[in-house]
């Protein structure tokens, strides 16, 4: 029984080490799935499409068709800017436990660790004394693909990344 327990602990440690080693390197965000954000965009589009349909005062005050077209353009510009910012996100995990995060506006650094095989913590205050702690669930990790799941309250997102080096 003692050998079985030792073997199980060794196997768990080896798997954890393997995840740590596979995570090391530079990763680029390729896809973001956030149902709450997608619902908000769909609702904004629906609101634009129905603007003035049920309110005679609005219809009388503005040219509804022009306002709808302008609103659609502004929404699409916002979505494009969000997509452009997302495409600039990279995470670099080093073997010494430091992560470098880039988002197009700058570069941050933090300590990183994996607990319980799939719980990834990126802890800026532990390294720099300022910033946030990010908690992720590693949903998938291979030599060239990573899927991170994150939750903030009832809002859950999933981010896919590909390995650059």
C-alpha cells in the first residue's frame, strides 16, 4: 500500500510538471468566447433595429433610419476595436515562474503557477506589489494549443491560444 501511495504521488507530480513544461513559451490569443458579451452585442443590434418602432416621440425627433445606420456603424467600430485589441494579447510563461502579458498597450509581469493540475494563477501583486490576480482553469493544454476558462461572477469566458515558440 505504501508503494501504491508513493507511485500515485509521483504520477501526479509528473503530470503537474508536464503541464508546467508544456505551458512554458509564448502564446497568442486566437479566439474568445464570452456568451454574456455576445448576448449584449445581439441586444444592442436588436435595440438599433427596433429604435423608433414603438415610440412616436423618437420617430418625430430624429431621422430614425440615419440614426440606426450611425448606431450600427458605431457598434461595428467598437466590435472591430475590441477584436483588434484581443488579437494583440500574448502570454509568455517562463520556466522560472514569471509570466509576461502583452495587450498591445503595454507589457505586464506576474508570477504564475499551476495548482491541482488545471488551476492556473497569474499573480501580479506577488511579483510587483500592484495589479490583479487572474485565475484560470486550463480546459485544454497541448504542445501547440491552450484553452483557458475564466469566470468573474456569473460571467464565464473561454480563450483559445496558440503557441508561438
